[in-house]
C-alpha cells in the first residue's frame, strides 16, 4: 500500500483489504465453528455472502493494475 | 512487461459469467432421491444404507434389500437407479420391486428433492472460478457424482449423521464427471485457501513474491494432503460406506479449518492494515 502512489491504486488495494476482512469474518463466523462441530445457524451462513465480493475485488484490482502497466 | 487491458477484462467477464451460470444452474437444479445408498454387488443393486426420515425409510426399505426393478423396468447397475430417478420429479411415486430374504415385494416410494444441506450457501458463493465452471458443467449435464445428504439443521451432531450418496453417472455424462467434483472442483477447493493466504501477502495482487519455503509449505502441503486424502477416500468408498462417511466428515472439518487458517493468515499479513 505504501508503495502505491496512485489514488486509483490505493482505492483498489483498499477494496482488497475490505475483501480480506470479509474473509476473516467468514473464517471466524462460519468456518471455525463449523470445523469445531457447531451446527451452522442462518446468521452463520449469511457470513458467507461477503465471500462473493472477494473475487470481484481481486478482479477489479487486476483490471486496474493492468491498466496502470499499459499506460 | 506491458499488459493490455483486454485480457484482464476478458478474465473478469468470464468469471462473472461463470458466477451467474453457477447461481442460475443451482437455482434450476433438479435432483431427487429415495434416501437409499445403493451399491452394485455381484448379486445386483443392494441397499447399503437407508437414511432416516426419507421416503425409502418410510416405506420400510432396509439394508440388504436387493432392488430388482423400478416401475417394472429391470435394474442391473447403480447407474440405472440414478438414470431412472433423474427422469422423475419430486413428489412422484415410483414402484420398487425388491427381493428381501428370498421374497419379492413391491413398494411404492414417493421420491423427494435432495436436501441442500448447511453448506449450500457457502458452496454457491465459493469464490472459485474452477468451482463455478465445474458446478455449471455438472448441473448442465445433470450429473451429480457425489451428493451429501445432510440433516436439515446442518452439520451432524453424534445423533444426526451425515448420509452420503455416491452415485455413478451414466456413460453419457462422463464429460460432466470429468469437469465435476473429482475433476476441477476438488483441486479448486484445495487451491482456494492458498489463494486467500498468498495474495494478501504481496504488495500488489499480481506480484509473485510470497514468503519463504516454510511459508509456502505451510500453505500448500495441507492442501496437497487433503487432496490426496479425498482421492484415497473416494477410491475406497465402496469398501465400507460407514467408514467413508466418517472419513468425509473429518476431511470436511479439516478443509474448513484449513480455509479459516489461511483467511486469518491473509488478514494478519495484510499490507493495507
């Protein structure tokens, strides 16, 4: 993040950071309890929804980085 | 090296299309079951296990019953059962002719939709391109190489057991199997945790740097071990159905434990904290 000076680049990396945080929420809210034998309740299952944002965030960042390098 | 924007845009578009295809295929997926784990034995198609609270259990089908025919059409292999059930709709009644202790019996079984289980939402949203591709292909071909029948409230406690149906697809759907769980889906699922652990450790998502050999081993060795364990479990699935169920339960727990560890490791290593 510190190495990226472009405002667009920083925004993209911020998206990735949020995507990672949602992954952490899924890990703590679903994956770990599930692995330890807890029956997944509906709120636990809903913590999987942000996972769908992760590939979109990475894809968005990849497009942005490709456009930086092509300039 | 200069990279034009066309290729990434194509990749992103492809991912989006696969995601939409996956959700669409799951929404329209038609699969039914009778609640019996049928296996092909030398004497014919035999009930290896019958799940509780299923149509077959309600009609009194028991372990060891030999299935002779469905709707008067003879059954010779487990794939015949899969094909015949696939042609039916949930709620319809099919007539099983079974042989039990030397006596022929006819049982009417009202088939039911397959429960999606507690992992349905996670499976649908799993951010894996290969997974989405293979799911779409599998659903499109009407193939379900492996179906897990969970209790309605999710992961089984000791009193609620996971019932696993292992069904062989018809010959016409070999391509679907190739692209299915044992083809691309399993490697994709194994690679997903490493994806989450590796990318956040880089300064930029396309940077290839990642820790040292020990870091790589910590991320990739569990994936390889889980993958090999799954392959071995499936290879030996016909030997002991009960043991196969227990092994898959354990592997599923370990898989999510590994995923959780990688997600947390990726979060901890975030350069944008």
